[in-house]
């Protein structure tokens, strides 16, 4: 299992803290993969949007992670599964956390945290 010093990407202190707070679900194991955008709909209306590449946490069984050839890495003393394509997208980059207003309504800001790579 690779440790943070052998990862082909860096992890900022903010991202380490954020990842250390990911809740553990019974019988599931956390991992992350790349997502091109985030959107939340209410009916057919888009109410939240983030149009930048970011990394999302998913929780599933170890067998499901293994079936997509994910590798387990340790970040912030926690184990996460990372898919091979995600490792390649992160190669030479630094994971960090940003805050973004995702609201589509200008008078009603909604701030969410996103794991991104720079």
C-alpha cells in the first residue's frame, strides 16, 4: 500500500484535514475519483452548479474498488481507494480544498467545499 511520501501527487494540509473528516460507513470503504462537474437539480431546475474538475468521495465495498483496479493509499492516517485514471490525473499535481458558491441564485449564496488539484 503506497504511503503519502510515495504518491505521485502531493496533498495539501487543508486536503489532509478535509479527507481525515470523511465519515466511515459500516461495511464500506472510502475512495475518490475525478468528476468533471457538480450539479444539483430540484425537479428540472438546476439549483447548484460547480463547473470545474474536482474529486468526489465514494464509499463502497473493497471488492467493488478492486474490480476497477483501484489502489489503496494512506492520506492523513486514513486509507482511501483511488482509481488508476485518477492517479494519472493527479500525477505531479497537489490536491487541495477550495470553497465555492454553487448557488444559481445570486441572492442566495450556497458555499460548498471541493477537493481539487492544482
